[in-house]
């Protein structure tokens, strides 16, 4: 229970930190901020956006061409981690690592 709470706290602290970036879009009332959308650029040059949903805690990653991932939040010692058991998105600050079918990409928050 403590790990889950600390993971959730870390997630919301991360979102608050990123909220100052101009690539961040929030939806919901000032108190709920139910959805937060952040744009990333992968190291292969492709752009994607990730919508972080508060309840249930998940990341919806739109990769383009109808390819969408729904990843649930997982336990992480550092940063915020989302996975579906096969693919993974791990955030730390304004950088992230995306693993798709065994291929790993480094990602950076961008303005969009």
C-alpha cells in the first residue's frame, strides 16, 4: 500500500513539474486535472503524444497511424512507469524511455 501511494504521489509531483512546459495540455477542473497531454519526440525523430489519465492511473500513447497503447501505471523505484506487460513507458523529468516490442527509444518532451 505504501509503495502504491508513493508511486501515485511521485506521478502527481511529476505532472505538476511538467505542467510548466508549454507542450503540456490539461483537461478537467482546476482541482481535478483529470487528463494531461504531453508531446514527446523519440530519438528516431517521430513525434507522439501521451495522455496521462488520473483515474484509473494510466498513460494513453498515440503513436500515429491508428496505433494507440493503453498502459497501466506500474511500481517504479524512480520516475513514473507504465506497462501493458509487453510495452513500457518510463518517465523521469522531461525525458522518457519507450519500449515497443523489444525496441527501445529515448524520448524528450517537446512543444507542440
